[in-house]
C-alpha cells in the first residue's frame, strides 16, 4: 500500500484555527488523519504540508520512519515551528493508517501501554480577574478535573508595575480557595516575563503550592532559565515551543526543567513523542504533553501518554463545538479526571471533511502592543 495524496485541511475551531493532514492510499478504504494545529499560522503549515507531499508521494505507508527522516532532512533549513508541524501531521496520519491496517490502537503498535488511565488537567484560559478564574476552575472541578491550569498574566513590558505581582497572587489565591487543598493548580506565563519579574512572582505565590510554573521565561534561553532555576522552589514546565529531540536535549542535559511538554502536532508527531518520552525518563523528568487543540490532537497525545513511564498529566481544553467535526471513539473523562485507555484502531477519530469550515477573519492575530507602541510577547 502506497501514499497517493497528502492533503492539508483548515477549520475554524472554537478557540483557534485547526489544521489537519489527510493521507490517502492505493486502497481507497484506507485513509489516515493527523492534526498539526499551529494557531495563527494556518496557511504556512498547509504550505509546508504541500512541500513535503512532493517528497513522499508513492512511498509505502508502512515506511513511517523513512518518511519522517525524508521530510525532516530534505531541506537545508531543518526544524522550526512550520516545517516540524507539517511533519507532525503527516506522521500522525501514517500511524493512524498503521493502526487501521493492523486493527489495533496506536499505543499497541508502539510497544504497548504502561497504564490504563491518563490523568488530565483543564486549560482554563487567560484572565486577570480572580473571580472569573475561580468560576472557570469551579466548572472544571465540577466536570471531574483534579488539576487546573490558567494564565493570570497579560502581555507585559520589560519593567511591569509592581502591582502586577499582587494581581497574579490574587488570581492564584482565588483559584486555590475554590479547588481546596486536595486538588492542584498550575500557571502558564507564556514566556512573557524577564527573569527578575518571574522570580518575584514565584516567590510571592510559592506558599499557595502551584504544581508548576509553565514557560517562566523564553524556553530557548538557557541562561535565563538557569538564572530562574537557581531561585525557584516551584517546578518548571516547558516545551510546547521546542521541536524535536535536538532542542529538548539541551534543556534536559542542563537540568533546566522538571516537566517537558512537547506537542504531538508540532514537535515531530507520534514518532518523536516516543523518543521524547524516553528522554524524559532517562533524565528523571515528567512527561506532560501540551494539548489544547482539537480532539484528534487529544487522541494522538493520549497514545503517547499511554506508553510513557514518567507521564504526569495531559492538557485538555474541552470544546463541544470542536467535537462536531469528528467521528469515532471519543476519549472519556472519568469521575477522577482521567481518560481511559483507547481501544479503537488507529488514532481513534477521523475528521469529517464535509463539516470543515474555515473563516480567514477568525484566525487569531496573537499580537499585543504596549501603550507606547512596543510589540509584546503574546
């Protein structure tokens, strides 16, 4: 069986644009689907999918590793968000085909699951309003989640007002009051802060016992991470903006991270997630995939979580609207806030292409500016 078509599809989801890869084969009944959502850059990723398609048409669908290496190494310019996202979508779609052909879920093809359940945490979104975040946290707890994550920090300047730290504290305190001492919360700072600011934030909130602080500074800045590391008592999580084993190798070897959060749709697909899970285990680091996008993305992430020895928790952002474009076996969140092990063949879900709808005007700008006009990190 060989690859005959590699197609990129766009859809306007509830929170962001979604990007899918469809791979057709010489058997019309066998089609694979992958997701490689990169919010704000839909056309660039689909263009990279088209570029990659020229290289792999006619290749056997079973040659997943060779396809991976071909797409990754074909260009003088390797890696990066755009090309690695396209590669990820292609890789997931090929694993989907492999599972369907073998009539097995992907985790069985990757060595088998080491657990029957995968704990999830709710992505409660961005807000600087303590009561708004408390309400979202309560809704997540009511849905069964035992861990919540939120973004209590707006885009900030290089020297933010001192009141900012108090505002972050108030948000964290409000959430802690709602979830109680038996549940956990984490905060995500999107790499927006300079070291001196985030060190002050961590010192202010550490007594509220956050489970981790995500992207305290830019993840590619090893010196800034090392400076922050010396002062933090709270665990550091990062990785959604790192790509392939070569970027993760750096932060792992330097001991700069406690939880790595690679994205199956951006970091290199399921092939690379297996490598990264093993790297995390070898460095005594928790493996917690980044997954705030579509349901197909969630399913692929769960397969990688199932085979990871040091898996901690999977990010999840519930969306009934996004669910309507898929068909198949949806993961089920139990009363303890965990997903059960998937049993369906392949990824578990397929995209109903006839239900896809893309609106250019709904692509997020992901751009913020300070009052003086300075572009800020989103």
